C-alpha cells in the first residue's frame, strides 16, 4: 500500500511532430506506458503524388490508430489554438520535427517544460537539416540532443545528449532511422530523470554554434570536379531527398538531367583500373560499368553511382544507362554546374 501511495502518476504530455521521424519517437513514447499522451499536434494534411491526393502526416496516422485526439492548427495565432492546447493541461510538450516555430505563449503552456528532440550534438547544426548537413560535410560523428525549448532556433539548454557514429556509406536515410530510434529512447530517459529530479540543464555555448540550413534544389547539381570523398559525402547526404543531379551532354542533343544514387566505398580494383586505364580523364568522363554501377571520373579518382534515373524515367543500372543514353554518342560526359 505504501509503495502504491508514493508511486508517481505518469506525466501528461502533448506530442508535437509531423513526419516519419516524429512518428518513430511517438511510437516509443506510447509503447513505454510511462507517458499519458493527451493529444497529438501535427502539420495539416497536404497534397502529394501525381494525383495530388491529400496525404495525412505519419504522426496523424499513428495517433488515429491509437485513438488519440489530433490537432492540426495552421498557426497558433488562431484565437482558438492556444486555449485548445491549454485545455489538455500537459505537464510537458514533447516536440520532434513539428515543422513550425512555437511562440513563447505555447512554450509556457506545460506545467513543467517543453522538450525537443534534435538530431545533432547541439550547439552544432541548429536548424532545419542537421542530419543531411552532417553527412554532406563528411562528419563521422553526430547524435541526438534533448533540449528544453525556448523561443530561439534550437538555442535552449541541453538536458541529455547521445553521440552516434556516421559510417563511410551511411546516407541521410540510414542516419534518419537510427537517430529516430535513438531519439525515442533518449526522450524517455529524459522524462524519467525529469520526474526523479535528476536533470541538470547545460546552457549552450553560442560561440560553438553552427547552422544547418534548409536544403535547396540548387544544391542538388553535383560537381564532379570535386574529390572522390567529397562527391561521396554529397551523394550520401542528399539521398534520398532531394537527391543529386548530373547533367549529361551529348553531341547534337539537349542536355539531360540525371538523378544519381550513391555507391559504396571503398570501390574495388575494377573501378580503379577503369580510371587508371584512361589517360588523365576529365571529371565527368564516363569510364564504364563496374558491379552494376556507372563509373565516372572525379577530381582524384573514380566514383561509382549505384543507380541513375534520367528525367521522367525509372531507375536503371550503369549498363542500361550507357546502352540507352551514351552508346550512340561517343564522348558523352557529365558537365559541371554553371
């Protein structure tokens, strides 16, 4: 009886998140049985695909499956939005990739604090694209931070962090999944420590802060004049979205935009031999096919793209690409961005 009387009630939470990353974190929270989720907030449904049918966010799909209330305010400036949130009387706000900057009035709603799951080791990579920027920059370490939110962009005090390695062939897709799983675990540990009074917030050092800017399609054009490792980092970081693009130039034909998927390093001797057999190949030269991928020259060696997709077409391997787009055009090559 005494143990039962002193047992703490579960924390009451409102969860705010929109894409698959957030759904993974939400699933971990719900599976724990340690948190009472009063409602799920996410971005409004959006048209998607060729038919532009309305698509629900992944968190909404999960919330509806679990019978949870869902709110999708366009803005918290709506007169009804803040009172609705206050009505859930949360102890904590749990925020993961919500997609909206929250005003101070929202951050003041929870009884204890608003918590955010951020996919970097803050203060490094504050902003919209921390996973992609870390991979694109060739980093070998990243991680997850749980911070107490404040009105600035990812500037709040750090509560817990966990580092993770980035392998030579990890992409933004693989790191997304690993970091989402780690984020759910670390968030639950943070909540346990919060209830036990064992959290010590650490103020971020603004002098060490870097910014992870939102990705833009202009960044997709890949410059093969770069070194091999840099090409690999960009191809991995921009995969699967928005992807890297190459521009194929063929005599007498319009330039063709081609989306390319990263290969796996280190490349075997076959790819290196193709590069070595060509007399000083210019970056962008198509050298042949190895292990199904297309071998091209970059600044200091070969790069093997595992798959290619010409504009308006489906993915194809290296041999199919050469047969369909290069064989009839000797000297076809990828040109640098203008």
